């Protein structure tokens, strides 16, 4: 990414696939009136996978890793 337009495209793509790179928008019960739903805005982020992700030895993970290219 070398400009703002490219960043916008990447962020839009991440939101479309269900990732929340900056913020997570949702609906949630109102803390003072649980019969009402309100808009929610929480911190986003990619997060870390669970412990098993790092210790898996299946072939699919290595095929994916070998096809990755470095970001320059």
C-alpha cells in the first residue's frame, strides 16, 4: 500500500470478510434497559489465534504459508 486509496480498499475488504481491523460495530442490550437494543462500538483488531494454531502440523497450514509473499 502506497497511498490512502489502497488502504481504504484493504480495510473495506477486511470488513467484507468479517474482520474488524479498527472498530467492531454491533447491536447490544442497553445496560440500563435490557429490553432495548442499542448500537455498540468496540475496539477491533486482528487478534491472536488459539494455542493449537501454532502447534498444528497439518499440510494445509504449510501450503498456505509457502504461498505467502512478503509485504514490502
